[in-house]
């Protein structure tokens, strides 16, 4: 890589370090819950068989929670709007995210319901996911609208000094420009109340000059319904391979076959043609489609075909939880910096590959410096 390119990226990383970063804020929308990640002998055997584990960790979970944490690691100002309960699990998640630099003032507390919880049975490269939705499903478009309106208002930064042992405001204020730049929505199929209001909310955000992205994540019901009407109003759709194929079929795509591209099928040209066809169908509805494709890397597809692709980074996975969310944070941060698509994809792939090197979705998320160092080393 040319040295001037490294210096430019170094400057980019340096600008991300201050507590009050220059880049405008992202609002992440969706699910926040603890992930209880279990490793070892995790395939359940009923009949009261006791199984011994190698690892167990209670960590920040939920696609939105992990993505928001990833943005904060990269120095991007970020707020999270999600519903939690008035319980110890909700308090633990709030504290962990605030400590990481996420603005948690937009979290919504539901006193009468429990915070959601996910149990992850992890084998390293793959995992099974058991989720109690709890408050996750109660988030509404009205909650998101209120959070977005608050974040769009200029910040009043008061100058405080000590006078006779008391804090006094000196009357001067620094006003920062309205800061909401982008809204990223996660885990659509776990949040029916939110999904019902997005067709109205998304055009409002676009009219206000806010860009948007959507990662539906998995659909437990396997119906994949309700997404197509939203696509005209989002700038970016960020599925994995299986989700892209399923969403295209739900949108009426002809010639797109089954959920190709599962583990063990990598490298077949027919699978790739199916994926490109599926993504072109989705892109024809409006968004740029960015596909996370595991050991095949990642690609960006428009209505006319593939625009860019990058290979995977060889990695021995410890736990794959949150890899796609870490990809999303790094890709979107680069896209918001107006970097070229191949570089956006590269940063996303590097972030995803790094995140699987530790248990849970946040422990190994990279800083901007690490993304730049990885590029220089390559």
C-alpha cells in the first residue's frame, strides 16, 4: 500500500480518538440483551444428561447492542434505541455500553416486562441461538422517532467552573451542529411493533437528510415477509447469503433456488450466480445490497450486478457470535466517511474476522487503528 495512503488513514484514525469526535452520530435501532455464550459440549442431550462446558460468558448481545458497541470502538459517536426491562440484566447492559462510549440516554425502559435474553450454544464456527424476546419485541417506531428528534437537536455544551467549591455555569455555551447522520436498523423480525411503523418512519428520516440501513437478521418464522415495501426507503441492505436468498424469494424473484451457500457448499459457481441474481432483485427495489458471505468474503451488488467484492480473512474462529454486526459497524463507518466501496468491504471483513477471535460479539471488535494497521500489513 502507498505510504501516503497509510498516512491518510492514520489521520482518519487520529481524528476518531477525541471523546467528542468530529464525525456525526449514528443511531442504532433494535435489540439489546445479554448473550449467555456457552462453549464445549453444547449439543443438548435430553434424559437428564448433565454435560460439562469449556467456557461460559455473559456479554453484551443483541444485533443492535453489538453493532452500537462496534461503532463506539471505531470512534464513531453512536446512540442506541432499544427496549429493556427495569431489571438487573437491563442495568448490566446499559452500564456495559455506556462504559464503551455508547450514548444510552435513548434506551427505553419497560418496567412491566423482562429484558430479553439469548443463550448461544457455540461450537466456534457455528452456533445455535435460543432467545427470550422479553422487551425486545416492544420497541416501536414512535420510540425511534423520539430518539432521532432528540439527537437531531443541537447540543448545548455548558462551560462549567468551580466557584467557592460549587459548580457554576459562566453563561457561555458552545452549540454543536445537529448531529444525526445515519440510522441503522437491526433484527426486524423480532420486532413486529417496530416493523409496522417503518413504512412511515423511513421516508421521514430520508426527508430530514438522514441515511438509513437495514439488517433484518434471521426470521424465526421463515416467512421473510414485510421487507420488500421498505426497500425503496433504505440506502443499504446488509444481509448474509442465506438471508439475501430468502428475502429475494419473498420478493417474488424468479430463478433463485433454495438457501444455497450453507457450510459445505462454498465455491460452487451456481451458488454465486444465484446470490448475484437475488441481490439484483433486492437492489432493484432501491438499496445497495451488501452481502456478508462468510468464508467467501463480502460483496456489494447494485441493480446492474456486482460492484465490488473482497475475499475473506483466514481466521480460526473461537465464537462467531456478532461477526456480522461487527462487519456492519466497520462497513457503515467507512461508508459514512465516503471511502471507496472495496475499502468499506475490506474494513467490514477485517472487523468480522477479528470479532470471532474471542467469546461474545464485542470482546475482539477492532479500533480504527487496528483496521488501518491490518491494511498496511496486507
